[in-house]
C-alpha cells in the first residue's frame, strides 16, 4: 500500500484524536460484551453501535489536524464532514 507523505507529515491534534479513539474503543468493547451476553441482540442494535463506532473512528481521522479552537467550536458542518468515511485513507486490499 502506497503512503502519501504529505498526508502524514502534518501536525496532529493528539488529545482530540485520543478522545475519539477512546470513545470508539468503549463502544467496541460494549458492543462485543452486549452481543456476547444477550441472545436477543439484533441487527438494529448492531447498526446503532456501528454508526457510533464509525462516527468516532471517522472523526478521529478526518479532524486529526483541527486545532483545539476549531474542535471546541465544532460546527454542524464540521460534525457532518468529520463523521463521513475518510476519502484520503487508502482501503486495505
């Protein structure tokens, strides 16, 4: 997989990224726990959990370069854009 050095050479808002990775981790652990414990856990619950998980993973990546002031004043437009699946992250093949 080719890595574009320009994408990875910019400063990263580590605190913000770690917050979202932590939220994603908590959701993943909770989902695994709930799915393992509850025979009634269904696709609807899984869908909500995955939306929450991907929101945090996508936000961690898409807003990794946002400065603290911008994340503190996150707009609705930022929220929507940052929640989308990354367009600049190669998919593993």
